[in-house]
C-alpha cells in the first residue's frame, strides 16, 4: 500500500495501492474524491460524505467502489443545462444541444417539464401548431431519436441506454430524466425563493445579495435561440415575468436601503422598456423625489398618465395617484424607509 498525493491539499490519501494510477481529483465542499484505476474501476475516498454531499450514501458508494462497479466516467462532472438564455446542454464539455429547429423545440419543452411526462399532443402542438404533417407521429419519433443521439454522444453511452434511463418513452408521451444535472433554472428558482423570504423578512442586505445572484444566472431571454411555439411561448413569458418580479423586489429593497441615486439609471432604462409597468414607474418616481428631483418625478407621472389615457383609455392606479398627491404635497412619508408600505396600503 502507498500514499497518493492529492493536488491542492496538504494531506495525502492513505491506503491507495501502489500500482494505482491517479485519474482525477474532484473537490467537494466537505472534502475530496480521488478517482483512480482504469475505465472499469474507480477508487473512492472521502473523509465525511459522498461526492454528491449525502452522508447516508457514503457506505454504499465505498462498497460499490470496492466491488469495482463504478467506472471513472460515472464520476465525471454532471450534465450542464442552461435555459436562462441561449439553450445549452452539455456534459464534460461535450455538446448535446441539437442544431435543428424542431428538435431544439422538443428538447426545450422536455427540459421545462423535466421529470414529468410531456404528451405527444403537446409536443405536436408546440412544433407544428395546428398544421401537423400527415406522418406526424413518425416525424416526431424521428426528432426524439435525434435528441437521444445527441445525448448519447455527450454522455458517451449507447442510445439504447439513453432511451431507457434519460429520455424515456411513456404512455402517450415522453419524459426526460436528468439525475444530478446542474440546471440554471433550478438554481434560479431556489435563489428566487430564498430572496423572497429575505425580502419579506426585511433582511435588505441578504435580499439584494441573493437577488443579484439569481439575476446573474440570466444570459438574455430564456431559450433565446429557440423558436417558441404555442406551448413554449407562455412558459417563457412566465419565466420572464418571474425575472421582472425579482428585479422589482431588488430595486424596492435598494430604495429601502437608501440607495435611490444608485438606482436611477436602471429605473430609467426599465421604465422605458416596460412603459406599462406601474410598479417600476412608482419606484422611479420615488427615487427621483428622494434624489432631489421632485419636478422630474412629477413630470414622469404626467407623461405616464397621458400615455395610459391615449393608448389604453385608463387612468393610473390608485397607488400611483396616491404617490402623485404625496409628491405634490411633499409628504414626510416619502423620505422614510416605510414609504413604499404606506403608499401601497389601502
């Protein structure tokens, strides 16, 4: 027996056979895993937990390694899926993203419903709308086969294994299973939930930090390079609304922290882009007032009111009207931290 040096660590892994060839070292928040041996065998070492962070799994993984049932490729980095921007699916830098338009639509819809069965009717509706070809079932199966081939190439496993464990045929549809994949959408949803909890608890510093991390995951419109059909379009719109809500909450939190001047340029850009979003206009008007630009805040309200009456035939909401009156009166509440709460009450 010999010791194996672990790159990046002062300690050494004891008990490694002298003949073992080091194939890779995987860092983890609780320790390190050493993969050694040939393609049919991998030696596992970890001081406290398994590779995926589940302490309960450690004994079974050690047992599997002793039996030689874990191959080095099974311990490679997980599949990487990027939905919040151009679509990207890869594994260990091997691309699994179809280039053809319709297979990309199919894969996108399966990804957004990962773990659930997507009916063939939904897939057909997404890809062909109300004008499917006569051979639609056969054509759809062809696209599924193409996606499976892309996944098999990236995962370096047979297409038959992809069909049995990754992209499965189910009664009336198909189901995609991505075990232990790194999916930006899942990370975003987790951060969104944590950020909203901090926002509701008035933990302003934590909320802004978490919201910034969530928004940094976005690389443009969700599925930016995928043609959206009648099924994907509302799904993407829902994601975009979620992002906008996070942006609004972050900016509101910034105003609660007194960072009105720092928020002006972003609010100016957002109100120009989302000219019908009254929440953003309210935040912009309040930020302008607190930055000593009361006349500009009043001008913003007049412009918005004119646009709403001319384009929509509507008056601003009661909330905006209350804010307008408060701006005219120079209400003391506008200068305090609870201003947004008072203006939105009732």
